[in-house]
């Protein structure tokens, strides 16, 4: 009865939304373009400069206007893109990359080793202050050199066992030698399959046209791509049903049932992995500065129940670090059990025998994240933790709340351990959401990056996970699977487990 009522409510809302959308055709102006619905916006933090890209809209630019040296598949295996091949020295201190020849930027400039050297040195420059810098910190900028026009060598002070994976971080797409932030943010020029046609930072609608001189013959298949920000999941679902968008990059779990029964829509599931959905506690703010409080906040969660509640079963439980338990790299493969009695005891030992009261700031910035917050509040209440949910507008969350409040919701796309464990937890990270600053943790990551033996390297990364789980400030109970939606008259889109790696080269609609 409850499920049928919920389905009826969803269908009713969709009907109303479809009526509202019909009066706003101007938002989807070009019928020849493949129309893509984006689910998030980071407001003033949006940027077309890859060094500062943060949201999925930015990532459409990063992976379709620009291109990386190396991409990663769903198993995080490196794939050649602008680097045609590479090989390490025997001790893995030096890596040589052979570049693809005959590639041109959109403005006609030839792609060469100078562009690669400039791109990575810029990302590593303290003055740039790119969020990607911690992920690349094992690289010595002085060791990046152009051997010749089409060869680049990276030489480290120590071995860098996983350099191709490290180089593939989201922000590391190649920009022209000498490009400035102002140029990149207003006139993006890359080597990618699409060129900018209509673009203004922080505007909901953008249009990209086919790069007729793209180096991969026969691609891209679409004449143009139009992206439109549609934050509300039900509105995005209705737009997909009506054909006002052709692709929804991330379908909200609540929309799966209606879309499944729609004859004009196909649901696509990524292979393996998922997005870490978590609640970030600033470890230097009361009451979260006490590790006993942090542990209590974590063990109140029924993680299996949370997967069902927050993402309707489309995911897996997490253990308070960014590596899912199903991964072979996880430090533990079982799930941390809920322990209300232990949580109460820890709070009493920390000086809170009557429990605590905290404000949790959240928004609908990722499918299921608001439901996660609500479910967490109910679970925590059993241990005497009163959680006041403060819902904020999605459009302003990243400007007004994220890293400005002591307790807030966030998420992290799937990444290999070298990236996932550094991006928001390494001491110098610009995205250190929990203010976790531990030299011994940083040292583990550095040692792992320099360890050639894969089993020993995995052990060090597992120890880093253990530290985060036991002492860190992130409550990570859920990894959400990525479900995309596409109109059945369209082909060629395959969702990556990391929506920051959006590949639209093969998409076309008839």
C-alpha cells in the first residue's frame, strides 16, 4: 500500500511538472543538439579553468572541451588519450610519455610537450592553489621536462609506482602553454571533441559544437551538445520523460520506478563502485574535536538500513573512508555494526552523559544525500544525539555552507586509493573538509606512492583507511551506484562510475 501510494504521488508530481515544463521550451532551444541534464551547481565556485573545476557541469567541459594525457576505465585502469604510450624506468623514479602527434587545439595551435609541462607545473604551483595539488603532490615539478616536441619525462626524488593513475586526476586535462585563468574561464580552448559555442560561467544553459578537426576520426557523433542545469530530481525526471532532455547523467533513486516503466526511456547502470555519500565533521570544532564523540557519531548508523533508505538499495554500505568495502583495496570487507550502547558510553566518557545537540547542514546536491541526513538524525537520536537538520538551497550550498559550517553533507566520486585518500584528507588539501591534519597520515600516503611492490603499497593505503575510519571526521555510511537515463532514440552513452569523467563523444539522437 505504501509503495503504491508513493508511486502514485511520483506520477502525479511528474504530470504537474510536465505541464510546467511545456511553457518553458526556450530553456531547451536547439533541437539538433543532444540535450543533457545536469544535477548540481556549485554557484560562484563554477569554473571553466580545469585547475578549479568542482562540479559535474565543469566536468562536461573538462572531458569534452579539454582532454587528459590518460583516462581511467571503471576499474581504474589507465587508458591512453593524448599520451599514446608510456614506460617507467626500472626503479619507477622516472616515467617517459610519448605524445600523440598531429593533435591541434581548437584555435589551431599544435599540441606539444610544452603544453603538458605547463599544465602539470601550473597545477603543482602553490600560487595556483588548485584542489588537485594534493593528489599530485608526490610529483616533483622540477622533474617535469620536455625531452623533445612529443616526449615528456617525469622524474621523482623517489619512485612513483602509480604515476599514470596519479596523472589522470580530474583537473589534469591539458591546456595550452601559457594559458591564464582569465583566458580559460572565459574562452576555454582544448583539444577535445567539442568546442564552446555558448558559454558563460554560472549560467544554467551552455552549448558546445562539434570539433570538425578532432583527431579521432568519426567522432564526435553529435553535431552539438546542450547542457541545462535541473537541480530538482522530479523536474529532471519529467524533462527526460517528455524528451526535453535526452540524457540525465544521474537519475535520482526515487525516479527509477517511473522511468523504468516509461517506454521511451532506457536506464543505464555504471559498472562497479559508487559515490561516497558522507557527513563531514570538522575535527577542530566542538564537540567533534573529541575523537570519542566522532566515534560515537559513526557507530549510531545502521549502514545496511541506510543504503535502503538513502539510495533505495542502489548502492552498498561504507566504513567511514572513501574506499568501498567491496574493493580489493579496502582495509576491511565487513560492515561496521550499529552500537547504540557503545555510542552512549563514549559520549559519557567525553563529558556528555546527557547526549549532545548538533546542527547538520544539507541540501539536495546529490541524489539521496538529503534522505541520508534525515535517516541519520533518526538513528542518532537513539544514542541521545539530537541532530537539527538545516536544509539549504542547492544553488547556494557550495558557496554558503560547504566548508563554512562544522557539520555538513558532502560526497566524493569514485577514485583509486592514491587519489581518494588524498583529495579531501591530506593536510594541505584545499578541500580538507574535516580539517583532518595528521603528519603521520600524510606520511602513509607518501610512502605508499613511492612503494613499487603492489601488496606493500595496498597495505599502506589500508592503514590510511584504518586511521580515517577510527579517528577521522567523515561519517561515510553509503556508496551510491550511478544510474543514468537516456531517451531510446539516442545511443552511445555509457555512465562512468565517476560522473566527473563524462564522455559524450559517441552520443547521438535520431
